[in-house]
C-alpha cells in the first residue's frame, strides 16, 4: 500500500505507543522508513512495545512520559531531537477511558481523562509546534479521536467531551499553523480490536455482539487499519490535507438513523 522509504529521514513520536493502536502506528510508520520514538507512562508498555518493534526490524527510542505534565513533554521533545537530530511527526494517541454515568462520575475521574486526552494533546502539540515553527521545515501532527466526537456517547461523557475538544483543537491548529507548513489532522476510529480497550469498555460477549451489530460492515476494525490511515495523513501523499477528521468505523456513526434500515 505504501512505498518503501516513503518516510525516510522523518522522525515520528507516538504517545501511548507501547500497545494497541499506538504500537500498530509505530510499526506502520517504521516500516515505511520513519525513525520511531514511543512514549508512555508505563515502563512495562515501553519495554514490550520496543521488543515488538525490534522483532519487526525497527529500533525505537523509548521515552517515559506523562502527557499531563508540560515539563515532561518539553523534555520528550528535547530528548527526541537530541537522539535523532530532528522531529517531524507527532501522533497524539495517549488516552484514558472507562464507562461511567455522568451523575456518578467523580471530579477525579473527569479530570484524569480530560488531563490525558485534552490537556495532554495540547501540551504535546504546543511543544512540538514550537519546535517545528522555529526549525522552519514544517511537519505533521495527527491526533487519535473516536467516532463519537460527532454524536456524543452515553457513559463516556469525559472522553467524548475531551475528544471533541481535540477535534476543535485540530481544526484550529490546522489554520493557525498552515503558514508554517505544519499539517494537523485527526483520525476518529470506531470499534477497534484492542485488548486494552476491551478490558475497560466491552468486557462481555453480549457487549461485543451488540456493538458489532451497530456497524454496517458487521465487523470490528483492526489497529492496522487505523495505522494505515495515519500513515497516509503524515505522508507526502496527503500534502494538501489539513484540518481533516478521518472517521474509520465501518459506517457505525452513520448507521444510527431513525429507522435503522441496515439489515441485508
């Protein structure tokens, strides 16, 4: 699908890059030539992620990082530039989520998700944007959202609000930073096969079946499919695309019509 060496000499950092969708993105970008750094709060995820990348022939830099702490974000940028000599691509993938009714959600629960998803995405984008603007060579930022940014989602008011904020941030930064040749886009996945998310969001067979039946294509997406979309958006093939939100959900959010004519 992608030309070998398409991202040669590009340096990409993926937050939340040790597992799931983040790791799939790291593998895909590394497979087409990018030099990879993965960032995570969890040292075990970093170790496992780097081991998986080495198996795929990709030697990655591991950066332990809490995206909620701006000083750590600044250090991540400095360390990446020192190690690789540059910084070209940022993937904002770090996230947190769990099911909870709004009236039962504690301030700590709200602040935890908002801190990671909304604040963390801004801190990372701001730090990387400052570097890219000063360097005057442009770059690309892609944030991972969710398909419910368009609709809201009962049970995940914290995540829905945070990711909707990141969507607006994406569109705003796309316009502000276009004069610096920094493209800012996002990908909004629907149900994706991911062990980490499954534990938090759909832990029973009934839940899996219910969600599958909500997808017009009648299947879940694969992390690799999200990774392919991200690879396209950061590549020269998408050089005239900025401020775009690419939804990858098998038509799920479109299939929520009043009459539900989706049966075959």
